[in-house]
């Protein structure tokens, strides 16, 4: 029976890298669909591309939810929690959500009146398509990772034997994610809002009754840096914390994973 649980260590790391591996494959597959966008026929080819990307997103979202559910089951079993519980596996992103995200990601590819066009919209079509592709990869990554995270969050919320959750951030995560993960298991069972950004690979670590949460060494160091350099400076904590990380944290700051 595992009586202590942490944001770092073998299981959380494995879970995070499984999700990371999944979103890497997702991005590879989405890249492969780029050929569906025909520059001379954007009006008709972009909707076809959106439909194809959406199908891929749905598939990967299902896999992401399954990875989350498996992780939850394994953690629950390791905690020696009694009683049956079935993880409610999240479905793919709701209708229209993926499409809206992809429409946003491709909004600058359309020809605009040069008078009203933004800097990004005045670039050559090739550049605009490249930017759209980059943005699309980020939004689909978030949609898929969110499905896995919301599976674990919803399980915590429904499972009476869970007491809360912690955030597990990668060593190379951004200051925002490092800050939240250094707080430990402070998120109550009912907290289902997970603040993620595009490209965020943070995981949700459930904590069960009878378990004690212990920060990993790296998260403890982030907490220390926060206390020393940023706490007590309302309005500029994150900026100060980011600077402290850049100076004192041996782990890389973004856009690495
Ligand atoms: Zn993150």
C-alpha cells in the first residue's frame, strides 16, 4: 500500500510521458493532413481539412482519456483504497469545440482587405499557412491533453475515497505550471477547473484517503524559490518567480516540454 504520493517519481512521470507521447503522435498525424489544404482552393479545402483533423483529434482524445483512466485505476489500487469505483471516461471534445479551435487557428489564412489586415494577415500565403499549422498543432494538443486530464479530475470528483489532487509539471514546464505544481495537493476534490495553456503537458495526480502528499525534490525547490523571491509581491509574483527560475533553477524554462 502506497501511503505517500507525489507530483514526481516513477508513476507520475510515466503517466505524463505517456500523454506526451500521445500528443507527439497526434501532431505527426495532423501534419500529415496538411496536404489536404490546397492553397488555390482554400474555401473548399479548409473545411475538408478541419473535418479530417477533427476525426484524428477524436481518436487521440479517446486514447488520452484511456491513459488517464488507467493511471487513476493504478493509483487507486496502489493506495489500497477499498470499494469499487469505475472511472467515468471523458468523451472526445464536444461538438463544435475542435472546429471552433481550428477556425481560430486558421483565421489569418484568408485574403483580407490590405487596409484592414493585421501584420500577420499581410504575410505571404505560405507564411500564413505555416503559422496556421503551428497554431493548429498547439490547439489540438491541448484538446487531447485536456480530455485525459478531465477524466482524472472527474474521477477525483466522483470518487468518495479521493481527497483532492495535485499538479505534476515537467522539469521543463513554464513558470506558471511550476508555480501551481509547487503548491502540492491543495486542489480540493470539487476543483475541476484545470488551468492549462497550449503546449501544457501537466498531469493531474489524485490523492486518496489515508495518503500523505509529498512534494518532489524539484517541486520543493520551486516552492522555495517562490518563497524566497516572489511571495509577498502582489501583482508581480509570477514575473519574479519566472526570473528566479531563470537564474536558479537548473531545469530549462519553456518552450521545452
Ligand atoms: Zn503545464
